[in-house]
């Protein structure tokens, strides 16, 4: 048993979850949970992990852009099970309303996850999301890189699939 490797694999699943949501890669987002995994996003959603992905898919489809970022991360591994607390910041840009006004919604919270390793793969058995604080304000648009895409045309897919990573 290599706890350091297990922690790295769990962290990689969390990074994949953020990427899956932001690039609208549903298979990657689904892979975060075991098929029987559950999710409790207080005041937002309660049900299966895959059901949450389906729910958030519709919500994100109605956004212009979204950005998920994880920060502080604590993991306790006990054999083939683990628990973790991961800080998360989510920024959402709404589409313009009937008056052309857009909002930016920024949520800061934590993922409390229970994990298990099945057939060598770590995934979530249960997630509890706690939204610690949220701000909502009228969006004052700045620079947007037009290369960034919410699908597999994003440059990260070709870059990560490519051979050499030397400059």
C-alpha cells in the first residue's frame, strides 16, 4: 500500500472533475463517482453522483462560462477507503438577460468526500458540498481568450495527448 500514490490518484480524480465540468466532458465528470455514489449539495441537489452531473450539465449549459478551481486539500487514507476535504472556488458567468445584463456568481466552499478504491480505481462513494460563501454581481467583462473552449476543441486536449512536453 502506497499512501502517497493513493493521495495523488485521489487528487487527480478531483482535478479531472473540475476539467470535466469546465470542458463539458461528461464522461470525465461521471468518472468522479462510483456508479452507486451519492451527492449532497446543500440547498441545491441531493441524489446520485451521476444525477448531479446531469443536473449541473443543464445548469452549466445555460451559462456563458464557468471555472472550477480546487485549493487546500486534506486526505486521510485507510486501506482502500479514504476521506477528504477540498476547498473549491466556482466562478459562473450567466448569459445576458432580457436587458443585456450578465452576472458573475462566485461560490467558495468545500467538498467533503468519502472515497473507495474498486478494481484499482479511486472514486467517490459520497460527496457533501458545503457552500461557505457566495457573491453575485453584475459582470464587468474583461479579457477573454477566444482559444478557450467548453469542449474537446480546447487546446488542453491536444496538448495533453501530444508526445513531447518540451518547449
